C-alpha cells in the first residue's frame, strides 16, 4: 500500500491566535515510517544522499516481437534475467501488464473510447537448471490481477542471486490512446511487454496498479530487442540500432554518417525518396530491426511507412572524462505534410545540448522525436511522441519539455505515480527556462500565462503532495499541481536566493540520484543539505497546502534618517521576498524579506533603511514570486 509522507498542519491555540493575528504556522515535515526504516538500514540518509547500503534490483531483457500493421496484432517472446540485489529473499516476482488497462472490465480513472483484450499471456516459465546443467524450464501458472501478474517461485530468490523467466504474449495495439497506440499510419508501441515491477528499499514490491492517470515506476536494465515489421516501415527504438546495413541502402547509411559528423541537419530520407521505395531495403517482405540499450528504465519503439527522416548530432559534454566532447545522434521522424516538423531536429538538438550543460551529460546514443497523434507529448527513453498541429513555438516547447524528461525521470528514476511533481514539475521548470533561452524576447514565466495564478485562491486548487491517481479526473487541478505550481515554487525560491543556486541544487540532486530511485524526502533533504538551510516551512506550505501569498506595502514612515517599511501578508504562505527601495537621488537598494516573523504567526513585518529619503518601495520587482495580488506591491511618495 502506498504511504506518502506524513504531514500535519498545526494551528496556534486561541489566545495566541488572537495575539498573532490569525496566521497558521506550517508544521515540520515527517518522513514516513518506511523511509525512517530505510535510514536505519543505511539505504537512505537525512542529507539527501543515497546511503552506504543503497541497492537497486535489475532486470535484463532479450526480446523478439512482430507487428502486423493490418490487424495491429503484436506478438512477442522474452527472456528476463532478474537479479536480486536486495538483502531480502523474494518468494515471488511481480510483473506489470499495462496493456490490461484496455480490457473492457479494467478499472481506470481515465476514459478510453474503445477496448481490447489486453495482454494475452500464452506461456510463463522459470529456468530451473543450474549453470553447467542441461537447460531445463518449469512452467509457472501466473496469478493475474488487473495490470499486474504475480509469479510464485518454487524456491526463494535469495539475495545476490538471479533468476531467468521466459514469457510469450500478444496484444492488439489500441487506436489513438492517450500515451501510445496507432492512428492507422503511425504506431507508437509502449508498455508492450511484461515488465518486472520495482522492488525498492523503502516499500518493497511496487504493487500499484496502472489505472490511467498516473504514469510509471520502472527498474533500470539492459535490453536486446529484435523488431520485425514489413519492408518500407522505418523503426525508431530505445537504444542503438545494431544492423543498419541489413535495413538501409548505401545512400541512407552515408547520410547517417554525415549527420554524425557535423552540426547541420541532414535529410536522411525525403518524401521523394520514400515515394520511390527507398525507405528500406526490399530484399525481403519483412525486415528485423535490432536494438540494444543499456541502463534504461523502459524500452519503446515506433514505426510507420509514412515517415520521412532527418538527423543531426548534439554535443553532450565529456561523458567518459577523456577531455573530449561526446555526441549523441538526433533523429526526427515525421509525415511530410507536417511542415513545421522540419525544425524538429534543430529543436531537439538545442534541448539536449542545453540540458546537458545545465545538469549532467545526456548518457545515451540518440534522442528521437516522433510525430504522431496525441494532443500533447509523451516521453520514453531516447524517444518522444508529439502530436497535434503546432506553431514553431509550441513544437519547441513540447519538444524541450519531453526531452527534459530524459533527466527526470529517465535518469533520476523517480516514482512518477507517487511523486508526479518530481518529474513534471521539474520538467516544467526546465522547459520555461529553456524556452526563454531559445526565444530570448519572450517570457515563459510571465504570471499572466501561468495557470497556477488562475486557480490559486479560488478554492479549486489541490495540493501538490498527493498520489497522481487521487486527483479528480475532470479538474485541471492535477495538471496545475503536478506541472505549474512546483515549477512556480522553484522559480519563486530562485527569485530570492538566486536562480543559479536552484539549478545548482537540482544538478547535485541529479548527480546523487542518477540511475537510482529518489523519494520526495530525498529531494527535500538534498535542497536543505546543499543550501544549508531548514526549509520545512517551504515544503510544508508549498507541497501540502493550497495556501497563497499576498504581500503588500502597508505603510512607509520616515523619522529622522530612518525610514520604516511595514510589509503586510494577507495570505497564509510564509514566503521570503525581495523588496526594492528607490531613494529620491535615484539610487536603489534590494532587501531580503525573511520568513522569520511569518513563522511566528505575525501578519506584518518591518524593514528599516537609513541611506536617504525613500521615493518608492516595490515588493518582488522582477515578478518571480507567487504573489496573487500585485496591486498593493508598490508604494510611491506622493
């Protein structure tokens, strides 16, 4: 059962309440009992660093699959080597069958316009022979419950041991689903194989069902995948293509080598060449594309016989510490009538390079953008699926957003269902900064276009810190709580302590938790550890309430050489702010308004200046705060 961080909000007793002007005080954050147990076991720490005994289990996959584009039937076989790195014996293994969401009887919190038979499991077996013996497999009867399958083991899988599983399955690819599927031309094949669930150091097995709204929590592993489709179909997949010579003609191979050696965009396959039958070799009616991927938390692929293909490269930094710049390939697959997609490879290259400099180098061999049919975008390791008709600015924004997910959660493997904000909120924060870097004359942080300010204070807002599947289905509150508000909180914090400091902490968080599974407490603790500050008031008010900020200049009085500025806060969120003072001689001074008095329950606080006569006082002059009412933010001398 999912247990989130325990948080209580504490209010002052009545007498103090009257004396302190009716301001609630945020209570400290308490870790869950499971998280505290992990600290005691040495797998987590109070500083936000992984503990000395931290471990992750791994599942490595060898798979073969085939798509019939007419029937949309996908068949597959897999051999899974699962290694138990935990200190515990495992009596069973849980696998996710996420295609079961599409069964007519499935429980879901997101509507779908059609149904399928879900994932049909035709064989499950376990390798029972020991190394050196003749290979022997034993059939295991699966216990299927919703979108999960449990395999009971005849012998416990002991610590530091591995087990091999063999599975055969099939399913019909759904049409125009909200994250994957097909539109009769483009096939986005995701959540398509039985995948071992996460077993972590805090909760053990992740037995959370996939019901639609909430996304995923996956192990990191290695993949060896062979995909068979008809000739003429281009395939893009997680990982590096191992057999291009068996699929593509000399011109395509030459252009890929050209794209890998320069910074301009190369047209690997044009519409005219596709029409002439040059998309793939035609030596066989079917072709098998072979991909391998290392240290990824999922494997996804896409295919179409309508795609054209652009490619270039992106500089990601020094991956192997040899003092030289390393590069990853950029691929853009799209239908030729989607003309705005001619910019897609350029947008993807900028995104990878900008984020590699901002955090840690992009670690994988390629990043591919796939034009498709969903209204927004959906991220997968090394791939992003983007649908809808878009302006260049809109295509850039969603491209950067989905590529930013390669860091959160594809490198930093957060549980997206329990902590959606830790991937969508961080990604929105990065997207806005990336958009401003690419379009310097525009401002993605403009409060007038920030959805948080449209819901805050209305009574319709819902707090950030809840499980994603527990948001109302028809309300925009989930999107704002998961995307806009956490991004706005980080922006507001950066407006006071410095935006570079926030990015520095996020970079350190990425380094600490790359290819690991951080919880919310690890994120909070990393910030406090790096900044050297107790920030429970910020997490408590920001993540677990819908309190708002409404600070204003109440009065300014001068007495001799001293001017006293009284700041009032009509909201409940105890936020720091910057206050800019302009003197009559034109000089300016910026003061930091601390949270000290707010945390004592006061509604007002004072600042004093002595540098001269004051002409103007302005709270949050750069408009980075979460202040809902800016009409009282400025005082000017009459």
